[in-house]
C-alpha cells in the first residue's frame, strides 16, 4: 500500500493532485487542499495512527458507507469525487470558507449557522444517525453550513447535538477547556 506523498503530489486512481496545503488532521486521516491544475479539491489520506477514544475497522470502507448514509439523510456536504482503496485516499469537493470552530472561538458565529446545525441535528436524528458534531467538521461557505467529514454513527442521545455537540458551539466551559488543552485549534 502506497501512502506516502511524492514531491507534493498525491495520486488517486492514476490521477495526480498537487498539494497546496494541509487542511487538518482528524481521527482517520490527513486532509489536504489540492489541485489538478484546473480545480481545487480536498484529498484525504487515511492514516492508521492510534486514537485512544475511538476504534476503527476498515476506515476507507467506513467513510464511503457513512458518506452514502449522510447524503441520503439530506445533510449538506461536499460531493465525493473519487476513492482509491490501494492508496487509501478520498477526493472530495473542496468547500471554501471558515470552520465553525474558528467562528465560535472568535465569537463570530452567526445565529443563522447555529440554527442550521440545529436543523441538521433534527435531520440526522430522523435518519437514525449522529455526525461528528464538533465544530471543526463544519464549514461556513457564504452563509451555508456544510458538514465536511464523512463520518457518522448510529443515533444515540448521548452523542446527539443536543446532549453533546452543542457544548462546543459557544463559549461553554467544555469549549474553553478544549481550547486551553489544544492551543493550536
């Protein structure tokens, strides 16, 4: 399995994407802003680094299955462009904008975006899923909120937006503690 990046290029099913910059690292992989010379994309490289609070099986298969469930539920998200099982890479539509975390941290989260995430939680509950409600997984693109991760789990009240996620969508004690522990967030 070829997971390395050669000369700033990621190859997905024979197509080359030049890395522009690292967008972020999550539980399942590294996401990069990349270009094919005409358009920008997000290319996610699955990693196998340990995660103490989450266990994975086949990460790529899980993400692709979760993408289908989230899309079917009607959650606004980036389109899947391509997936390569040999290199464990996913190419997604790139959604330009700021993360909800950046907006929350700077006390700039518009009420309309909070209302959108609350509506998304109703959609997800009706579909029997929870997405990862942490605000780093949401982008504000011209006033429209996009869930940019391809992760979901069976619905559980414990991990719902109402009982867990919303604790991180304003300057709550939970968010303040998280930011103190993760100064680079």
